[in-house]
DNA sequence: GCCGAACCGTAACGTACGGTACGGCTCGCC
DNA sequence: GGCGAGCCGTACCGTACGTTACGGTTCGGC
C-alpha cells in the first residue's frame, strides 16, 4: 500500500493567516501550475519568503501543504443509505457520480492532479499519494457502504465491493479525467454532467442490479 | 477540436542517428521524468548539445520530438472484423482491452503521460495533444469500426459509437491510469490484465449486446 | 591530399529561482 | 515606555540549467 497516513486530518493547527497563504498558493497553482515560484507566492500572499520557509520548510513542503489544504476541502458529500429502495439507491449513486464529475472537472482539481502527477515518480514528495487518498480512495470509502447497503437490501448483487466500485468509477469517469489532464478542452456543463451521471448509474445497475438468477 | 494534425505520420525524415538520439532521450525520460537536462541527453546519446539544438530547436522541441517518436510506435494492433460472430467480436474487444491495459501500464507510457500532463496548461507546447491523439483517440479510431461492424452484424446495439466507445474505455481503464500516473504501485501481471480484459468485455457486451427488445 | 560540412566535447554565458540574511515595523507584554 | 517575538520587504548568494560559442576530429567529394 502506497502512502503512510495522508488521510489523517490535515488541517493540523493551521492559523487563519496560514490558510490565507495556502489559498494564495492554491490560486497561483491553478493559474501557473508547477511554475509557481516562492517569490510569486510570497508576493501574492503578501508575506515574506522567510515566513514561507519558516512555516513550510521548503518548496516541496509548501506544495504539499497546499495540496493537503485543498484536498481536505473537496471530500464528496456523504450519502448514507437509510430506508433503501431502488429509487433512493439510484439517486445516491447518481449524486456520487455527479459530484465526482464536478470535482474532477474543476480547475482546482485539474491543477492539483497535474502537479501531483508531475511530481510522482521523482520520489521527492508524495503529492500523488495525498491526491489519491483524498480523491479516488476517499470516494471509495464513501461509496462502498452504500454499495454494501444496496447488497444487503437485496438491490445489488456483487461478490467484491472493490471490484464493483471500480466498475462504477470507470463508468462515471471514462476518459474524462485523463483528457482534461492532458489539456483537452472538454466542456462539461451542468446538463452533460447530469446526463452522464444518470447514464453511468443506469449502466451500473444494469450490471450489478440484483435480478433473480444472475451471474457476474 | 483540440490539436491540429498530430496524427500525421511523424517519422518525418528522421535519420537513424536522430532516432537513436531520441531513443536515448526517451530512456532518460522514463528514468528521470521531466528532470532530464539537455546535457544529460547529449551525454547519454553521445552527441553534442549543439547538435541537439540544431536538430530540435530547443528543449521543448526535443521533448516534443521524443514524445512523437515514441507515440508513433505504440499504436494498438489493428483488428479487423471479418466474418463476425459473437465469439470473434468478444475476442477482438478482449484483445483491444488487453493491449490497452498493457500500454497504459508500461513504464514508457506512464513517463510520457506524466510529462505531457505536467506540460499541459502551460500553453508552451502541445505534448498533451500529441499523447491524446496517439493514445485515446487512436484507440477510438481503431475500435469504432469494430463496434460498427458488430452493430451491422446485429451483435451490438447502440445509438452512438462514440458513447459506446467511451463506455468500453471506462470499463477497461477504470481507475488504473490515474492511479499509475499518481504513483500508486499497481501490479498488473499478465494474468490480471487478461482477467480485467475479459471482465470489461463481458460487461460491455452485457450493456450493449443486442438482445431482442433492449433500450438504452 | 585538400576542403568544407557535420558533428563531438567542452567551456562559457546569462538567468531564473531556491534558499538565506538582515533591517525595519507592529504589537502584545511587562 | 522598553522589549522581544513575529513578520514584511528586499537584497543577496549559490547553483542548476538552457543556450551559445568554439576548437578539434571525421569523412565524403573533388
């Protein structure tokens, strides 16, 4: 398993001022990508470089703190499955799908993922792990209970929740994230996202919906 | 539509020596990611920096040439659908899925995509477009005729080939590519890839296989 | 055998940027 | 009112690297 404990609450004693600085860094990250310089961050945040280095150690530390700071904010909404029937299950799934599509198509997410991908493999920091843990893995942690509840209520039929989740993930995200990361202009309007979420949900239910006498 | 014409044959008059240099650059790219320096490439390729600049203009030119050089090599195998029945269609799809998984999990593809993602949004070059065109879009171009053939043979039922393709793409790739790009250690053995390809194919056929009286 | 073109190896230049140092300001505290 | 901590602004340092320049070598053509 990659990554030690990147999902522990990461707002570890950040002062308001520090959060403001990280917000500035984040904005700059969205605008300039990995090109941001310490000087630019200091300028944008109206703080001195000395402070930056005192608070965050070095450039990587600042980057990591920024990514964690944002990552801790983007958790997809919790949806719990009380009184589950097929309609509410479908609604929950659709909600997850829609939220997820909105997240991965947001400027912030794209910028963060770009930086994290760029840094992955250089071993220097673990931005990739942070992003992964707060993105894909956090989503799984939220969604799996819903799937389990659906199975328990006899609405879903699957052997392995992980596999089912990954299928759902694939049906929702398809080629969207990689295309956006690679710079493809993919206009995702509210409407398209809604349609895609509904389609993905229907397809998932077609594959995993419990129908008497069904394999796979 | 993003990207002008990155899929025109890109081996445009490259001498053997130049190809060798690009291969060296490619190896370095896999090893060091975007950290590669002109000096390092020159060293690895046993050529002078002057030559590098003469041939490729500048660093971005070298990077672009390297990416194009590799991209032009990784096309997934052509599969044409002659005498189509359900078994051969499934076999074709499975083959595509398997090939694609092998591609996106290869060191080279990961390195290339990382660099391209890192450069996307900086506007400076269009590595992202090149990778996209030779990856996801090339795959679509190869696969769609198969899907159309399947539909024509009454084996598949879909309204829009693009949508069907994207669903297949999602079922095959799921979270694999983004996890790999973000540095997750995801062991993809020959066996898992085979299994995933089969599963994705079965799921796709379950969704789009022509059965009398089926909507969606 | 001579010439020029292409290329190698290396040295040199300029700059951008990470990181550090320091003087001055503000402000809570005694 | 004095004092020290924390921070701002800025100047400064060192280095890595993109880019250029140049002397030396190889080699095909005459």
